[in-house]
């Protein structure tokens, strides 16, 4: 059966670049071959290799209730025969927009799109159009999708312009993207002072999930809020990972910091390819057709995806105990893993923010991209392969999050912890 997976990968490489439709799925950074998934249910993935895996990827976040959950399935089945795409308005998109607006602090209007990348790209365009400024600030290690203006890293100086991190991105496109150090308010302040009156927005993952889980230091998000208010720049929270996962009210509700705009991803579509961006009414009124900032999409507000998302958010709203359950499960795993690390005296660092967790193969808790880069990626690869061999599917990269879902059973978690102990004992020896 294992050859079936390998044969499929060989065929995929002939028709698809690298054999995958998103780079991390290639498993190259962990020295393994990708596992092609045949189906998923609850907390389990079933591979083309004939094996079942305990899943800690959760489709990179949205499967908070588990795969193929009845809540979403029933909504999709009920709507399926009414048509999957209209290219015209429908009630479901109004209902879902209302749900998001009522749930998220400071948001008055939202515009549906088809992905997190679309959401962040569009939000930045609105911020620039609204403020009539060109420059933006993002942070090292924060990923906001693959649009040209956001594929940047910092240059060699403290206050440099961004430089492209991918061929095909012209330097002129990213010259207005300035890169700051995450959790370093003083650095943000310096950049703002050096570009007085030119910053349209600051975009940030309130909890980083794309360099592994990195938490904001106390006061960091509030400090960004104050700096943006003072400088007339918009603060954008990229909640593609954290929205409706760390709390029903997102990271904004969790930390008590209200941004001017927020971006959401596939969780608001129950796992369908959905995104949205929203903000205060005066900002969102800049969006066409009410304002001059253009953005459009045939599949935006897709009725099937809207019904799935509405079912998901309705369930989370009406069953707040979900967040207690998922917190308990994540804490159980964290405590079990930490116990093993302590017993074996292994200098690795666990970081958790609610149902998001990363084991960093470095000695100290990371608070910035420079800290994260100290992690031993080869050691993470050994860890990943060891867990995979024991039927546990983790993120195939040191720089991603481990997602805990409500569908995990105690047996799933105990099997995971036993596998973790075996792998750590191997690494310790």
C-alpha cells in the first residue's frame, strides 16, 4: 500500500510543480515524502498509503470541530441542490457577514473573498486608499499570504526597505513594504518616525502561527494600537489563523485590543476556501461600489461556502463550552509533553496559545524571528519522521503550528504522548 502513495507522488510531480499545490506539503524541510490523504473524519486522516494518522494540522486551522463534522456536513447537504455558485448576492452571505460583525470587536462591515491571501491583499489596498498613503509595516516571520507586496524580508539595515523573498516579485513592488521586528515596539516607533506621515497601516499576526507559535509580549499589541492611533495609520490584525480559534471573538477579544481592520480565513467557511476582511464603517465605505477602492470576485460570497461557515460560527456561538474543551485537550497534551522533556532533561521549548502549539528545538522561548531561527530544523525533521512513523501527523515544518481540535479523544492524545516519549528517548540517546 505504501507504494500507492509513492506512485501517486511520482505521477503528481509530472503534472504539478513539485507534485504539490502548496510548498509545505512537499515535506522536503522534514526529509520525508508527502502523504496523500484519501479521506478524513474527526481527528483522523486516512492516507493513500493505507494508514490512519492522528491529525494535528486540521487543514491549517479551520477544523476546530474535526474533519467531516455533522454540523458543517448537514448545512452543505441541505444547500447542495440549490446550486453551488450564483455570481449574484444571496441571503447566506448577509447572514454570515452579520455573524462576523456581531462577534468581532470594532468591525462594522465585512467583504467576503476566497482566501486569506485575498483578504490581506485587499485590506492593505483599502488601508492605502483610505489613508492616501503608500507605505506599510509588516513583521519579520509573519506571513500574510503570497501577494507580491507581502513576500518580503528585512534588509541589512535597521530601517531598510523590504527586499523580495521570491523571484518574480519586482523590487519596485515591495519598496513601500517596511519590515519591523515582532515584539519590538521601539523598532516600530523608529520606522514610523523615519517615515513620518507616510505609513498607511501596520499588519500583524496578533499571535504568530507562521514561524511557529510566537506569543505577543505583554503590552506589544496595545503599544501597536497606540502608535497607529498617534500616527494616523490603520492597525490590521491578520486573524486567518487565530480568528474564531483562540476565542470566538478572535485575538482582538482575547487580548482586549481593537484593530481598525481584521482579516479572516477558512474557518469562517467551515473549511471551505473562504476569506473576509472588515473594519470600521468609515474605512469599509471606501470599498467599491460605495468608494473608489476596487476589489471583486465571482466566487466571493459563494452560497455553499457561506452556509458551511454560518453553520460553523453558529455552533461556536451557541456552544461556548467548545473553547473550554479544546483548551483542556491542548493543556493535557502540553503538560504530557513537558513532563517528558523535563524527565529526559531535553532543552527544547514548548510554546502554546490556547489550541495552537509548537515544539521549538531551541533552549529559550522565542519572541521574534531571530529567536525562531535558532531552532534546530534537522532535529525537528527527525522528530517529525519519528511521530509520522507512529501514526501522528504534525506540521511538516518547524515553523508552523500544531492545531488541536475538539475531535481528539483521550486515547488519541495518550497515543500521541506515548509516541512523543518514544521519539524523545531516541533523540536523547
